[in-house]
């Protein structure tokens, strides 16, 4: 199964963003706590100009808590970034 994840930076509180979505008809279907840790073997190459490249080529350790279930996994994501603002 292919999953697509879209992530955007939100410059307001979680509560305000959540309320705006609810006002547009969105409803909460699942709540979870996610702890992501990115790990790389390219620390010597890391600098402010290539951080997106390093993240794209990193391994992700994910600890997910859903209701009464805990999921731990190692993930590699093929990340693509649109740096336009």
C-alpha cells in the first residue's frame, strides 16, 4: 500500500488550527502521539544548506502511541521537499 503524507508548518497553536478545521467540517477520527527520531550516517556532511538532503537520506525511528496500542518501527522515507514559500 502506498501512503502519501503531506506536512506543512503551522504558525499558530494546535488548538486554533484544529478549531479552523472543525469549522470547515473536519472531524477527529484518530488521535496519536508520535515521537520521530531521524538518524544519519552523514553527520560530517551536515550543514544549514543541505539539511533537507540529509533528512531525505536518513532513517526514521518512530514510536507511535494509538489509544491502547504502541507501535515502534524503523522507516526510510523518500522525502521530497518544495522549498518555495
